[in-house]
């Protein structure tokens, strides 16, 4: 068994869970603060980028990709609870690949957003939100990759899989944040 894996059964209040929840709370404050700045600037600055179906294509596809990846993460988390290593491995790999496709879609979107990153106000805040979210998705991809490596080493079981659960929670978080960003940046 790996030194990274505790020999104790999972606890509802483990230090890993508490640390992740505190981290996500802090990150949420940042996202909310920048969203408020975005909303304030949007009301003050004329933004002549229309919400057309063509403009929404990439963000809509990305939304679908992230939602499907969250469902697969949920499925793989449930698989390890049944001690199904193969399903966990497959689920982590597919979720990780979908996360990378999502980031590629965001990079494409950066180049076609109709805004410039050097815009000192509105465009800068827009790209800060998208960029910060992309960094979180990449962090989630790293988390998933580490869990995939640990799965291949046999570190997880039906009773010992807290890292998989925490990685899934983080993935749910980036999915939920994207849902809020999608509505705020593309629909409102």
C-alpha cells in the first residue's frame, strides 16, 4: 500500500476533506468577487459582442463535455465503492481526457471571444474568469492523473478511496463553477 494512502477507514471529517472544503470556499470567494467586478463593468461598458448561436457553439459544446465528464467522474467514484478497479481506471481516464478537451475548447474560445485580453477593464475581467477556471480544470486533470496512477498501483479499494472521492468533489466544483460562468458570461 502506498505511503500516500492511509491505513484507516475513511472518515467523514478527514483532514483531506476539510482542507478541500476550505480551499473550495476560498476559491469561491475569488470567483464571486471577479464575477461581481464583471457584472459592474458590463453595466458600465458598452459590450458589442452579441450572444448569437454561432458565438455560443464552443461554450455550449464545452458545457456538454464538462457535464458528461462530471457524470463519468460520479460513475467511477461509485465503481471504486464496489471495488471495481477496471471501471475506476476507465472512468478516470475518460474524465481526464474530457477535461483536456474542455481546456482545448477554452483556448480556442480565447482566440474567438471578440474581446482582447489587454483590455484594461471588461475584457481583462472576462479573460481572468475564463483563465482562472481553465487553471482549475487543469488542476483537476492533474488530480485525476494522480488518482489514475495510484489506481494502476493498486492504492484504492472499496474501503480506501478518499483521494478518488476528493478528486470527484473537485471535478464537481469546476463543473458547477463553469455552469455559473456560462450563464454569467454568455447568457446574461
